[in-house]
């Protein structure tokens, strides 16, 4: 390894500050038309009649497509990648999620038709003339109400709206330990549904070449390679080599753009049907309705402690919304609930989480994907336990924290902690926040009619747990170095970090390095950016590729 490269500032910033970023909505091609989707105003409704003749007659309209057209053309459904089991062991039912829904809509915002026109204004005007007669059906949007025996059934194949039932831990041992506990502390909390709402909305530009039969789509996605696989294998039924996915700059994601959405398939299909490139850019209200949301979890639990306040067992039961449809990664957040024991030495734990269908937009991983919910639950439960036992919550935490000399530690739910100093971290945080002066600051606030509060949380989470990553280094005849990597930036600054990392390994100026990513046509393979994985996994891929390059260069030099 050479000496670290001197930091020369963020590589990306100058272009962004000059307004030179290239987002999907900035890309235009000759002959490009605009797509506007017609969406359901009802949470659950049957289409009894749809008439597109008025829309077709509007000025500038090139075509109108419906769910019936999608079914007639044999388009497929975007499927969930993570299949779990239902209560009793039955296979999870995955509802069909076609590029356009019909004859039934399952949530407010469900796309049932699309209009293609020469301009955005013409497409919007025409979309408003599509006549749809609806028969509104019983609906259930609340997570807790969806499992009630009398709740409306969202899918006929599911008699109880349960999508899956996930369990982990030893149920019998946990119940036995709770029965022996001197204190039982109970807690129920709800983490509400959230919208990612990034600065850049979802969008795509779809092109089709009739001579080659190949497609191209520009879209802000976190994994172009996965998007290509799902669109080709599941929706369009074509070979992967016939679709090129290109991701330019991405204006924020937070997990929401890690999904493959039916609108992408619909636009590619429309481009082929009409023989024109088409672009769709979601309106802000459209995004709020149809983007995958996050959270919407209810957790209930019982913590058992002995007479000295030492934790013995934890039992957790929870409900997690999946929405009307199961998104590509819709069942993933539940596995991170395994971190619900936090940094505490709890000998026995059992958790049961049921995924529930509701007449709402889908749920997907969002900013932590189950980790924040787990951390909130256990830390709040510790506070309630301290109050119930009459103990200081800091002391209760320190009494039950896993010690450094006990690591590695495997939790009852299967996570292994390899390193950490949890007690030391807490003590340092208390010192830095001047805990001893807290009472005086609180009293001062109250004397001025103000409120002052504080919270304590110890969060432990795994990272780099998602698959692998790839990198390729090419040295050109002009002595420039081309670095290809599967990590797609949506604000993380990959070009700065990875160019510096490779420059350090090769002993060259970072200005000689061109960083390429986000294009399945030029970057052979990749996974993407999510799950706190990129610096570690992509960084290791780059350093590994650099080591191979140096080894080969030395071999050739010695030959």
C-alpha cells in the first residue's frame, strides 16, 4: 500500500453546484413523448367500464393503454424476491402486480391506464378525460384492523389478509423464563407509515429499437442490474441482454428507489407499442400515493427481569404492513427485527411477526429496514422497565449490557456481535452530553416556561450483509485508468471515495481515474447501493481488483 492520497475535495460537488447534474428528467431524445398515468381514486374498487375514446381524440395524443391491453399483450408481474411462509407453513401468496392493474384496483394510486402524448400538458389533459365507472368495494387500510375476522378480504386467495408469519427464537424456553421472572414489563408501540419523499421523484425514459428488438431505460434506481433482471425475466419476458438500464445522477432514495416499479415496465411496453421514446416523471402528489412507503409496524412485547433487575427473557409479537401488493423487497425488513435484543444480555427471546395486506401502497425497506423499529422498541422497553422497578435507566442498561470480554456474542435470534464496547460507548456519550448538569438545565428551562427532555438509545446493527459487489479496472493506451463498479451513488460521494482508494493502491493521481457505474451496457456486473454495504463491499472489490492488476503488471514486467 502506498501513502494515503491527500484529500482534494469532493469530486462530485463542483458539477452539482454549477447545475450540471444529469437527472432522468434532464434527459431528452429526438421524438420523445410523455406518459401520464391514470390512477385509482379508491382504495378498493372494480372497474365496470372504461372508455378511452375521448382521450384518444384529444390533441397531441399518441395512444392510451389500459390494464386489459397489458393482459392481452402477455405482460408479466413484478415479483417479490423474498418469499416467506404463512402461519402453519403454507407458501406465501404473492399477488399479481401487472404494469397496469385491472379490472380491480387495490389502493389509492394504483395505475389502471396510461396516456402517451406529444407534450406533458397534452398527456395530462387527455388523462383527465379517461372515463372510468367504478364499483367501490369494502376496504381496510389500517394494519391492526386487517386481521379481524370481519375485515374485508383484499385478495380472494387469502382468507385472513396474512401475507407471512416469521418466527425466530425458542418459544418454550422464553415462556418458561418469563414464568420464573420476578418482574414482567409490557410495552406496545406503533411506528407509523412514512414516505421517503426524495428531492428527485421517480422517473424513467424508455426507448425501443425495432430493428434490433432491444430496449433502453434511464431511471434513478439503486440497482440497475437487478432492475434489468426483474423487468426482463418477470415483466417483459425477454432476454436480459435485450435491455440496457442506465442510471445517471440520483436525487436521493433512502431505500425507496431500490425497488423495481411497474411504471418502468409500462413505459418500456408503451415505447414498443407506439414506436416512440417515452418519458414519465412523477408529480409530487403522485409520488406520495404510489411510491413504496416505509415502516407501518406494531410491536408488542413482554420483558422478564429477576429481583435484581437482570433481564431474563423477551417475548415479542408484531404486525408489519406489506401493502396491497408485495414489493420486490417487501418482506426484507422483518429479518432485521432480529436485532430487537439490542446490546443487552437477554438469555431467552422469541419473536413472531406477521406480514399483513392492507389496501395501501406497498411497503419496502426505508432508512434502516427494520433496524430503527427494533432499536426503538427495546430502548423504550428499558425505560418503561426502569420506571416500573424504580431504577435509574442508565444503571439498568449498564447492568444488562453485553461486556466486551463476552464477545463474540450470539443473540437468541441468531445475530452474532463480533466487536464493541457498549458500556464504554454509553459512558462516553453521557460524559460528552454533560449528564451531571442535566437537572440544572431542565430546571432553568422550566423556570422560563419551557420543556426540556432527553433520550438514551444504544443501537447495534449489521452492515455489509447483502450479497457481493464487483469492480473492474482498465488501463487505456492514453494512461488513463477506468474504474467500473456496481455501486450506484444517490448522494454518498462514491466517485470521490473510490477514486481516492484506487489512486492510493496504484500510487497515481486521482485525476487520472475515470469512475463509471450505473450502466448495465458498460459495467459488466454489479449489485447496487443499500444496506450500509457499499464502502465495505465495493471498497474490498476495488482493492482486490487493484491487487490483481499490480500482480499482473509485476509479472509482465519481470517476463
